């Protein structure tokens, strides 16, 4: 069986490595993939947003099943185009991917169907937005409506910050057309939790919870990034909270999308904040998170392809979705300077890994037969162990074995989760 995975980052590398475990899969193509993914799949130089190129390749190579992983091609209708030529896919159609493609849509959906989230106002006129900025609660969160590579969210501590954010998004268009409309949202506080969930539009099968580390530097300082590391499970996400989220957020979201004629099939990402008033949705993503995928899939005991096919076929209720009781940690090795200015092209040497360890390459290419760095986030070093503390130590051991000239990584990935787990144990929460 021939599979095609659209995308070329660490998330896609994790998906491909997991799919390879199925003996029925004979070949996997990655479009475009990267230099590290080339060790596990055939990389094809077709961009993830080149829908015509993707469909032509799938038709010419008689692809049996496709996984569309990134947000851009999903929102652009890649799944629609592939299924129109008879290629079954894992991933939502464009009319469902809008749940990530437009924050205005997702906020209005939650308001209409009483799904708990932060209060908000929407503006497409900068004058009206600036007028609201003079009396809105502070701090406040300003979000670009459309996709912005995970960077279209600004937390504003002062009114001056709010005005600057509005000018940069709506006038300077730092996020292009994505910032022409903005959401100004209530600032919430509490532990953040990421929960990915398989869904076929009826059944929801949540995956192991995780905790991302967005800031560039230790102690959650510095600029926001695409993610500097993750751990799973998230100790704040107790069994009781999981049941509450299923009842008040997960199932109502799927029902709401069905009611709107936008049935969602694929992986739905719930970005949650556990406030003093209960769980609230911070954001939806229409796909696997990055780097959350890198710690969630190594804990999956069931066969990933079987689950993906069941999602497409609408048979998820009859399909086994189980995870191990262990813990996983991912430490991102980045190019120094990321997410700002950084240099690439340095030779990249990867250490050997044990069976319960992995290196998922995000930004690398082959140059003159050698693997070299090719992005801000170069790779994720991952380890699975029985306990979170052991997983963290093992992941750092793998990361320390990675060699390239301007390597940078945070040194506190998982420490907040360990502290929370220790408090929970002391209070006998578990």
C-alpha cells in the first residue's frame, strides 16, 4: 500500500515513523519532506500548498491513502481536491478546517453553541478597534483572524501595547490578510493543556494530554516560538477534568460542526486553559499539533494507520485507540537566534537512539550528500520512559548527542510539569 504524507516538519516525521510500523504499508512519500525525513520516506519536491502538484502526483503514482498534516493545505482544500480524484484522506475538508482557519468563525461557533471560552469582540475596522482599546479590560489578547504560522496572537499588558498590536496587524499587515480582521479577547489565567483527538465526526477519541513550552528561553522568557519542547501526559489534566472536557467541550464541538454542515473528520486539537471557573477553549487547530505530536504518537499502542482509516471510513467507534501508561518528553534543538534571525547550513550529526527514543527532524536538508541544518527548529529529541522525570533526563541525553554549530535548546523542558506532578502527589490527587 502506498501512502502520501503532505508536510515537511517534525510533526510529519513523527507521523511517518508511526505509520511505518504497519506491515501493509510498502511505501511512504513525503511532500515535500526534509533531509531528515528522507531516511524514512521518499521526499518529493512539491510544496504543501501546491494543491495541483499534490493531486497530480497522487494520481500519477496511484496513492492509496493520503495524510494531510499542516494547516495551510487543509484550509486550502487539499483533502477536497484529493478525494475528488478518488484518493481517501486523513484530515478535514476545507469547510471544517475553517475551525482553525478563522478565529472569528471558531469564536462565533463557541458562542452560538455555548462552548466555554474567553469573552471577545471582533473588529475589521481599525478605528472601531482603537476606540474599544481605550476602555477594554487590560491585559487583553489580540488575535489575527487567519493563519499566521502560530504567531498571530499578542498578549497586551498596556493600552499602548494594544494600539501597537492593532496598528501592526491591521495597518502594517505583519500577518498579511490574516490580520485584516482581529479578535480582541479576554485574558485568561491558569495551566494550559493541549489535547489532540481523533474524530470521525461522531465519535471522539482523545489522545494523551501534553504540555507545550512556547517561549524561546528558560523560565518561559523570550519570544513566542512554534514550540521549544513538550511533555506528556500533562499532570494538570486529571481524570475528572478530562471527563468535564468531554462533556462540555469535545462532544459539543463535534455536534456544533455537524449542525453547521461542517462535519469534522481528522485530528482536532483543543488548546485549553484550566481557569478557576473551569476549562476554557483558547484555540482549535484542525490538525496534529507541533511539537505535541512528537510526544503523543510515541505513546500510542494502537496502529496509527488503522485509526486514520477508521476516521475516514466513519468506523472509529469499532477501532482500538489505546496509549501506554508511560511518559514522553521532546526537547527541541534550534538554531541559535530562533525565532528571530538565525543561520543555517551547518553540518548536522545525529546520535544513535534506543528503541524507546527518537529524533524527529523539522528543519534540515541534504547538501552535497551531507545532512545540514535548514530551519529555526532543527529537530526534536524524544524519549519515552515509565516516569516523566526519567523521560526528561533521557530526552536531554539524546539532545546533548546532537551536533551542529549553532545549536540552542531550553534546559528546563518539563520542569513545570514535574513540579505540578509532585504537588498533585503530595495532595493525593491521583
